C-alpha cells in the first residue's frame, strides 16, 4: 500500500482522530477517569509493583542521636511489551466518487473513517481497562495474540455478598458495603472514593428493606437515588456512580463493559490532565509514527496514528489506524470488586 496525502495528511488525520476522542473519554469511555491516557516514547511498559501496604511512619529521635535506618517495602519491577492494536477501512465508494471528481466528498469520508477507527481502538482499550479493574489483570486472546498481565491484586479484594442483593427482604447491602470499605481502608490506608455499579444494582438498593429502613418515617416501596446516596454518605461511604456502557467485543459479541452484578470500589476519579493513584493507560510509539512520511513531531508521535493509503490492484483507498497501548494498574489494591446480584 502507498501512503498518500491527496485528501489529508497523516498529521491532519491523526490530530482529528485524537481530538474526536477527547470528549468521548470523559463520556462513553469513562473508565479513563481512573486509568487515564499517558503517552510514552517506548514500546514497553514499566512500573513498580509493591505490597500495597500501609505507610510506615518514621520515628522521632533525640538531638545528636543517629538517624534510624529505615526498611524499604518489597517492590518488584514489572516490565513487558505494549501490544499493538489497529484496524483499517476500505472506502468502498472511492471508485464511483473518483470517476465523478468528488474530491471533497472523498475527503469527508476519509475523516469519517479516521474517527470511526479511533473510536474502535478506544473501545478495545476500554474493555481492557474494565478487565484490569474487575479481574485485577488484562487478558488478550484474539487475532493470534495470547497474553495476560496480572497486577497481583490481593485476593481479599474480590468478594461475593453472603446474601445476594436480589433478595430484597433479607440481604444487607449497607452492612456489606461498610464491611468492604473497612477492608479497603485497612489495606490501603484510605477510604474508597467511588462506588461504581450498574443501574440494575442501584435499582436493587432502592427497593432493599435494610436501605429503606434508614429513611425515617418513610413507607414508600421505592427510594429515590438521592435518598440512596444520602444514606450511603451518612455512613461515610461515597455516593454511587452508574456505568452501563455496552460494546461489541473483538469476537463480535455485544456485551456490557462491566457486568451488571458488580459493585466496584475505586479511588476518586482523576483530573483529565492529572495523574491517577491507580495507574494509567499507556500509549506507546508505533512504527508508523516514526516513518518520515507521517511527518509527526517527536512530541506527537506516541498514541493513535492514522494514515491514508492507496492500492492499485485492485484500485482502492484505505484509512489505516494504529496504536500501541495497555492499561497498567500500579496500585491494584485501590480496586475492590464485589459480586452482589444473582
């Protein structure tokens, strides 16, 4: 295939594709709030994986006394390769449009395909973020690629409610949440900043007997969302954040990104331009970005890149997008997942 710039340069397509995802990362693909995109000029990931233990305080000392020697917590250096990801689309209307000299329409369709491809790459990375958050690992099993990155989350941070919350009369979700939040605090020294769950689970909380019993003088069969959050916050828990995104996975199956029977404790979401305690979605340096014909400045090379190609046998126009990336959890015990619904 021959890289061309007749309808748009790679720099223009790349910039447009990245800009099209700027709002989507906050909206549809919102797990980036906890594992935000971070560009790295590399093909590998590296992070320090520690024991996720509480901070050990230093000791006071007397004047003129020797400073005590501290002990380092056990830390392991984890490295690996960032996997490539990408897709290309053929502009099937190209021959007809070219015969009619509709260059402007071809250009518009090329930019449309660039946005579509960028969204598809972002969707796969969102599935990987969900895998990391829910399972404590990322597993890739598609297109001949078999790989697993295990972040070594504590087994005590994956639990099942003793009584499923679908039992509205006898389940005790408030007791469960308080107990799990205490485990979280005992292990990492801070309270969870977010309760992420599905609309289905929120509906169970609205109808639960224990939860409804916390509203003084209320005989309503259904709580409001504001009342649910008021109860949680009165016990020192964060309010619930719902997440119901659905995507088509690489196998072609439409499914939820996070199962609707889970409750997930997370830190407070990171500022879009800030760092997250939990980790990041590292975006590496593709071979395409380093090609001179792409004409990308060194600072713009990491991340999704898009180019326009032409083949002559058969004659066709292609839009090609590529990236190298993976979500990495440096502090996996800042996630806690509970299976709460039958």
